[in-house]
C-alpha cells in the first residue's frame, strides 16, 4: 500500500509540474452545469469575502510600473507594492505602515526579466503576459497559517462552490541541506479542515519554498490545486492558489535567518479561477477573452477560433488568436499605466509585445492594418470597471498602438525589400549576413523581432549567421557598458535585521523635522539652524552594529534627530559635517543620508573616535542645501507650467534634482514643440519674477483626498502629509470651494523648498528628449547657470544671423564658399552641444539645416564649374597617349556624398577580390588578390554607375574618362 501511495504521489507531482500548460485539445465544459457568474462577479466575490467576512482593507491595484524597484521590469505579483513592509523599510508615518490585513486584485505583467511567460503565450491554453492576481495579506503576525488556510478553503468551497473532492493541496516537505524541517503544521491544518490525506502532498524547496529574490524575505508555501479530470481517469492538477508564509530572510551568504515579524502573502490567478468556475479547460474560453476572440475573427480573414494547440493547430491560426488577445490586454494595461513602447527596459519589452501581436495578426490571421487598435474598446469594456485608468486613457492607448503598428508595418515592408536585395547579392547556399540582420532587428534600425526575421529567411530557405549575430550583440553590450553613466554607490544600508533589532529595543524613528528649521534673513539670504543630537547606534561598512568607531573608519551613524535631508522624492541627500559637542574643532564629514523604515542613516568618515552616547552637532552644507531648495521649488513650478501649456491632465513621471541640474519626466503624447517649451519657461519666469511666497504645512492626509488640481504622485505619503503651495496659503489651497489648486502649484511633498520663488532667479530648459513613446525627459538649470545659457543662446543666434547674411550675399570663389560651408557645420556642432534654451536650439537647428543645404549647393555648383574648366585644360594638355598623369589641386573634397563614398567603393571592389578596404568618405585604400582584373574593373564600374546619376554633360564626360582609363588605380 505504501509503495502504491508513493508511486501515486510521484505521478501527481509530475502532473502538477506539467499542469500549467493546460494543453488538452478539448474545449468541452468540465461539467454540464450552467456556468456561474461572469469574471467581474468572481473578482467582486473575492474582494467582498475578505472585506465583509474577515475584515480586510481593500487597496487598489498598483501600477504595473514598478515604483522605486529597479530590479523589476514590471510589477509581476501582488506582493510587489508591499515590499517595504516585508523588508521592514516602510515609513512608520505612512498609511502603509498601518496595514494589518488587506486584499486586492493586482495587475501583473510577466514578460521579460526573471519571470517571463512571453515565449509561451499562444502555444498553450493558459499562459499570459498580463493577468490579475487575487491576493490577501496579513502583516506583522495579524494572522498566520491556520487562518490563511481556513479562509482560502472557505472561499473556494463555500462561496465559489468548488467540490472539495476536486481540490488537492501541497506543502513544504523540508530541505535538509538548508536545515529546514517539513512544514507539518500546514499539513495538519489541511487535514483538520477535512482534506483527505491522499490529497495532501509534500514537495521540496523548488516547488513549495517561496523567495522574493536571491536575498530577502522568504518562507514555505502551501498550494491549492484543482483536478481538471474530476474522478475520470488520473488526476490532472492545475495550481489555483499559493499561500506563502514569510518567516525567514535569505542573507547575502545564502543562510536563512528568522524574521522579526511574520507575514502571510497569497496569490490566486483570476483567469485560472474563472476558467474553473466557468467549466472550461482553457482560460481563453472564459468571458475575459471570448469577446476579444470574437472581435478578432470579425476583423480578420482567418477562420474562427477553435482552441487547437500543437500539431492540430494547422498554420498556427489558433495560436495567433491567443497571442493577439493576450497581447492587446497587456498593451492596454501598460500604456494606461504610463509604460509606452520604447528602446530599453520595460518599454523595449512592450515594443516587442506589440510587434509580436502585429506579426501574428497580419502574417497569420491576414488582418488589415488597424486591427489591434480596434480591439482597445473591447479591453476597456471587459476590464474598465475594475481598472478605471483604462477608461480614462482609452483614446491615448488606441492612438499609441495605431501609430506603432503603422510604423512597424512600414518597417516590415522595408525589411522584406532589404532581405530580397541581400539574397540576390549573396547567391545560393550562403548564410544571411549578421550585420544586415542586426540592422533589421530590434537592436538596430527597423525593429524587426529576430524570431520574425528568422521565419522570413526560413521561408526562403536561407539560414541566419547566428554566430556572427551573437558576436555583434556582445560587442554592442560592451559598447553600451562603456558609454553608460557611472553607477552611483549604493552606500551603507540598514538590513532588515538591524531594523528589527531597533524596533525590538523600542528605538523611535529618527526625528528629522529639524531639516525644515531655516529662515529668510531681511537681506534675502537663508539661515540654516544647526541640530544637536545624540548618537544612538554606529554601524560598520558591512552593517554590523558597533559601540564605537575609530580614526579613518567609514561608518553609518544613527541619531535621535537630524537636520539632514535624506534622499527621497527625487531630491538629492544633504551633505555636510558633524562635530562632537566637546570637541567642535574636529569635523566628521557626512557624505549622504538615507532613510530606512523611518530611521535616518548618515554615512560619514571618522577623523577621531566616536561612540554611542556622544552628543554631536550637525551642520548641513548650506550652499548644497540651498541649491537643492532652488531646484526643488523650480521643479514644482515647472510641473505647474507644463500643465498650463499641455493641459491639466499632464502627469509627472519622475524627477531628480541636485544643485547642478534638475531632471523632470512628463507624460506627453508628442514631443514638446519649440513654442510649448518657450511658453513653459515663460510661465516659470513669471512666477519667479513675482517672488511669490511658498507656503508649507503638515495636514491630515484625509484633507487632501478631494482637492481639485492637487498634484500627488504614485507614492506612499505619511500622515500627516506636507503640502507645498506657491502663492496661496495651504488652508486656502485645500479649500475645495476656492479651487486655488487649479490656479497655482499645490503638491504633496516632503522636500525642502525656498520660502519665496525669487531666489530661483531664472529657469532654462536646456535639454529635451523622448525616453519612450509618451514620456519626455526635460533637463533644466536655474539661477546663474540659466542666465549663462541664455547668453550662449543669444550669441549663437547672432552668429547664425551673420552666416545667413553671408550666404545671402553669395560668393564667386570656391574657397570662400567652402569656408562658409565649414562655418555652417561648426555652428551646427556648437548649437547641438551648447548649454542653451532648448526651444532656441530647435529653431537654430532648423535654420542651420536649411543654410547648410544652400551652402553645400553653392559649393557644388562652383566646384562643378571649376572641374569642367580643369577637365578641358587636361584634355587639351594631354591630347595624345593612352592615359593622363597630372596633378589636380583639391582644396575641398566635399563633393563626395554619403551615397557614393571612397570607402564604400573600395570595399565593394576589394571584397570581390577576397580582400579588405578602409578609409573615409573621400579617401580609401584596400587590397585583394585576383587573376581577372577585368572582372574587378567591371565591378567598380557597376558600383559607380549604380550610385552616380549624371546631371550634366560635364559629369558624364568626367565619368567616361574614369571608365576608359586603365583602371589600375582607383
């Protein structure tokens, strides 16, 4: 009996590992009962159950754009937004710090990065790049295993009515290597709830031990599975719900340590749950997808969707249906949350998803252009009630998809032409060149996914040079790493254990309110108060708590209070120094301050001994702080000015500032025009010129909830929260009846600000570029830097005006025309690189482009005339003989054009001889070996004729002389 049970358990384990594929070709319901409520009702039932029966607080889904977590491309699990709680770094004054038991439905995207289902989507009946994760959480030991298991069992069996005999559970069977015992507690809980012992299976750490990452909180988990077979044959198990019991922390050395507090983190995929409740083996056969599949069929030339997979899916038609349906949901969700198709990171993944959808819709389903954007209203209809941002941004979502689809289709057509031309040149049985493939791919110019490129080549019976492509990818990665900005040091950290120890000892969070203790002198300068504090704890560089530090040691310093601003909200950390009260002539430099769970850790270097209990006095670097204050207040004014210029719905996507420069990312549907940039600057300058007062006040968070026009970002704010209002007292700004927040800058912000706007002096936007489609990054300077930028712009404008006048007057001498053309190029380079107003740069660049074209045309005309005269002179001087040997003065070689360069010509000829060539547009050298010189000459002539289109008798005659010469030296 034991042997048979063990064998059965083994088969079930294998079934569970295979189950996510759901590859059954059958589309018949699992039962004859009518399907239960729609997906919306299933989602609502989950949320209502935890709120009404078990006192959970419902929190909205976080954006799929990870906030402050560079380790993630997308939010891929419901727990992502609660990481600060798990890590012990949550701000104790924030709303999140008060969370005890919460539930929600979280938007998740698993595409790219560590957890990616992109390549599997379409191949089976269950994988998705976007899905909804239903979850409930208990923080700080609010409840643990018994309650979590009981709630889950109650919901599935009593609320959703799933038969108990169709449910199986698994639990952690232990890990001897890690010293972890089996989770018999979870096993016994399930048995006490009535789950038969035969339906309770144990698994190892790979299946039933959940980890956030290589380090961090982790713990055993127990999973609930559903039997698709239903007592007909062998069980076919698919995972429904994962209950994670976070009770350990994975250290950097790989060891496990118990956490100070335990948490419950559960997740259940809505799509799979709905499939079970609606009696189907495929998530694509639920009402979450059926409206999309129907709309796709109506909009394409393919037969209807039949739910086939693998070899049964002839022509991969059904796979294409699933890809398009899945991807349009992902695209809509991501764009609604501000992630647009782009060139790196998450935007690049989204770009790949969009192109994959276009590929299957056009190549397989034979859909006309525009199918994808026409599906957006269906997505909004099915998901908009749960996620209103879809309804708010539906027009923009459709516009972005439509534009990108059209651009990709154009690239696809160009790509086909390039492939055909390359294959004609290659001849039969040759590898397709890696260089051409690279230029066609997402890494190059046209943005064709490599899998699509390989498919197009496969159809023509040609193989791609994969080894060469890998080499190019490696070279590109090396180049990018060399060009990347230096990575800022992470600095000293407070670990979760250090935070737990501080909390266990009852150490209160650092009082950093003194950072706001500064005032404006009658002269207009600022006075910053010092702060006296006591050393509560010292830390070595590796995070070890110590009682003292010695001379020359780099260390972390925790005080009972501080006037240093810790880096947050996009504002750089303060820097400065501290002194011991009894030894004020010894300065301890403080490089930065960071906040961890409400504790401010100062990073310093010890010139002398320092110990716990010492009294110290802190001094901020006043120039650095004032620079940050100017930039931060300017950032608020810039945000306000952008809303004035682009509309009240304009959203900030992020910012960072230090005394040197500020960076501001804003959501835009198109690049800002020169007029808009100029208008934004004008609005800021007006507010600066008026020297308006800046009001700051801490208010209850609830009072800010419904103020029209109040700006708040996707961040967790403390309660009370600090409100910064320009020109209007905070009380008046927060009065809904005044609507003052619609007329000036009013934002929730913990940063340090000026007390009057006049100290900004000026603001100039000196840089602007699109990070991704829909997100523009602005760079700006203030004060003297801004004034210098304006002066540079004015000087360059005067130079351009003078060059314009010189060009208008014209020149009859080649040398003078060439000098003017070079001056245009120099001016263009200067304008491109100068720190100057961006709106003015744009205007001067446009002017110079036209001037350069006119100058080059003038040079070319003069050179052609000169060349014609020289040609006639040479012909008369050398009227006899098979060739001409003479000298020609070459003050300029500007007539070489990108379409016909010396380097390209030499390469074309020498490649024919199995050799190499190198050089520039105007001069080149090469070498090769051949026994057929005439064939080489023929290649040279054909190349030249293909690129040169004679426009005058002089051109024709000059080309003829090149053809009829001996051709030994090209």
